[in-house]
């Protein structure tokens, strides 16, 4: 009997699943770059590249809302 969390082997990703994982990974890499550089334009590009964000306008609006409501985010990008 296993106690705790253990990975379950899965087959290789293909098709739409591979595309989605690749897209989210690219977004995550931009988020890291934005956080390390403090570059607001990279941050909204990261948000805009996420598959659940439907436009650049939404990405910019969301980033500004995060900055307005979260002191740590504001320190990073202001």
C-alpha cells in the first residue's frame, strides 16, 4: 500500500492535449520572465497568451486589476 501522492504513468500527449499543454507552458515561461524583469508589457503578453484569456484588452485589464489589488504584484510592476 502506498501512502502519499505518487505519479501515475501516462502515455505521451498528442493532438489537442499537446497543443494546450504547450500553450500554457509558453504562458508560464512569459510569467516567469515578467516577474523576474518587472516588465509590465511582458506580463500582459503572458496573460494574453493564456488560452482562457480572449483578448489583449482583457489581459491588460486583468493585469491592472492585479496590480491595484495585490501589493506584491504592484511592487513587481511599479
